[in-house]
C-alpha cells in the first residue's frame, strides 16, 4: 500500500459526497451531508497522500445500539485490506465508548455481494427485513 493515513472525525461533507459520487452515483445535498457529519458519532476516513480513498461512519445512541453507515472504498483500492481497516476503527470506537461488560447491538445494511466481507467480522443476517421510505420534506 502507498502512504495510507487513517483520520478520525475529520471527514468533511465535501469528501463524503466525493466518495459517494465515485461509488454510488449522485449523492445527497451539501446541506444534508453537513448535518449528517455534525450528528455522526464517529467518522473514519483513509487517505492515500492527499487523496481520500475510503470512509465509514457510526450513528447510534451510545448505549444499546450502534449502526454502521456509508462504508465506501474506492474501487481501485478494494481488495487491499482498507475495508478491514475501516471496520476495525469503528469497533475500536465502539469498544472505547460502550458500557463495559455489556453486549451492544452493532448493525448495518449490506448489498448481497458485500455480505461475505461483513461475515468475516461476525455479522450475520436475521429474519428481519429492512424497510425504508424516501420521505420528501415539504416545507
């Protein structure tokens, strides 16, 4: 690997949108993303020199539940252990901030082709179905 650097809680809205657009297509608005960054429990990003190449974040209540969101590694950097680095950093945060001697729900949503990656960390599917709605905010 090149000159990879892990950064905590420095991921900007602009960097988030840049990665999102690179992997998933048109991302959310800058205003939405700034709010999301400000209300995220923990953000981790990985840079190769000055270029952002990966990110992930955790949202949750700090007591019972943490939810892993927006794990993105640029395609040309996939398969190099960067995804593992991201998840390891998220688990370090959860371990440092979780209530000692308790179990905490750590959840995520993954596309079918990414499930084997997450299973390596101990994640498993259950019978619950993910429900969603793209709710339009009308003001």
